[in-house]
C-alpha cells in the first residue's frame, strides 16, 4: 500500500507484463517503446500513460504503431520483432517452430514476435519455376493454411496422362503422373491435361453424294493416341476435332469421286486410300491413328429396295444355271451307264439283281415265277421289244 502511494505521489505506475505477453506503451500520446516480460515502472502524470498488451500466441504482430516502433525505438523493435519481405518475383514460406505459419505473396511484408518462434523463411523465385517442390507441397497440404487458397493450385495427373504447364502463355514443362502443385501469384499459370492412352472416335451419319448422284450415309470409326502432346496442343485448337474433320473430308473426297457400284465393290480399297491421307495429316500434329474403318454404307429406302431386287434376280439366274448344269451332268452320267451296260451283259445282270434287291426290300412278299432265270429272260425280252 505504501509503495502504491509513493508511485502515485511520484506520478508513476507499476506494470507487470506476463511471460506470454508484450506491450506497447505511450506517454502523452507519444510512442515510447516495447515492454518485455517483468515489472516496469512508467510515468503516469495525470494518467497520461497508455499501454496496449499483446499476446505472443497470435505470433504475427499487427499494430498501427509498427512503423513508428522501427523509426523511434529501432533497438527495442529489433529485439522483439522480426520482419520478412518478398520481392516482385518471390514467395516466402514462413515457418514457426517447425510448422508452416503463412505464405507471403510477392511484394509483401510480415512482422512477427521474435519470442513466438523460432522462425524460418524459405524464399521461392517464381521466375525460375512455378512448380512447388513435392516435399514442400506435402507440408503445405498438411498445414491447410487458409491463405493458400488463392496462391496454390493442386493438379492431379492420372496414369496415362501428361500435364502441359504454361506460364504467361509460354510452355515451360510437362507434369508427370502424380500430384503437382504450383504457385498462382504474380503470373498467369495454366495446366492442360492430355490423355496419352488409345481412344476411339466415331463419325456417324455423314451424308455424301456419289459420282452417279446417289445420296449415301456413312459411319466411320477410328482409333488414335497422342504421341506428341506439345504438338497436339499447340498446332491446333482441338486435336480430336481436327481428326474428326480430317475423317469427314478424306472420305467425302474419296467416295464422292466413285459410283455406288464402285463403293460397294471396293470398300476395302476405299478405306486404305482415305485412311492413308488421314494418318499423314494427323502425324503432323502429333497424333498416331491406328485403325480407320468404314463401318456402314447406308442407302436410301427406295435405292435399297431396288438393289435387293437386283441381287435377288442375280441369285435366281445363278441358281437356274447351276440347276441346268447339274441336270446335264446327270443325263450324261445316265448315258455313260447305258453304254457300259450295252457293251457288257454281265454288268446289266448285276444292275438287274440290284434292282430286284431294292424292290424286295420295299415289299412284304415277293413271288418269282419260272425261277430267277425265267425272270431275267423275261426282263431281257422286254428290253429287246
């Protein structure tokens, strides 16, 4: 109590700052300095002392008196505070006690309480490579720092894919399968995912006019894969659309110069001619086209009916020719057999016995008059008459 009265009479005030606190003090509106842990005796005439206590747990130092501290009491500010700054093309990853605390954007500043540390800063040069090192990326993901939402983009490239990385419109590299992160600040960064696996492409319902002015609809199927992703992305706007149009053009040009009969008779040749043109054009933009098939040639209804009638008539004529040919062969065979029997009586008798055996097998009872020899003689006489 006595000490309190003495301090009051002397126009001063005793102030205790805890270990987990620091304080800024002003007297008569003027900044005087920073107070560390312990007991402090400060002037307080007419209660013109003002003290702002600040907790070290916040780590970052935020105060309107920051600039004044470094200008008026630089020694005290240097003893209690640490400042980090980044250049135009730099990002700083700030660590506190081994844990990521924050990420500074280019041309930024962060002031922290030195005693809240230890502190560490890792500078990243954006103009060198915007890709985040894998180890640092894992730490950033685990830290879950809110400020990363607008500063880091994470891209996942699956197996069989490649990511093309561009910075300010310039291609700077390829991302291999896996998880990759890159900085999104200070520059325009984009990633184009390209699938390198074999893929199908169907061109269906394409109408064309043949040389003899028959309207057809065709269906085409192709298999392709990207072998040069940089070419495929930079040479054309959309490589799959380019292949689609190339198939359309090649088959329209090839089939349009042929008649309907030629198309139906030489479909394999048509495939080979059109496919070679497509393959050579697509190789120039980094695509490998393996299989191209003219799947369907669809005729109009009336033309299909006429064609069916023609085929039916052709098949009927072919069947008639085959029937006549077989009848002629059968007659010729009978004539040859008759000649052999006329020249060889023994052969004739054998055929007679075969006929008798065949007849006997089809009836229940057979009566032979005058014996077998008499039957044979009667048959011979009938033949002679």
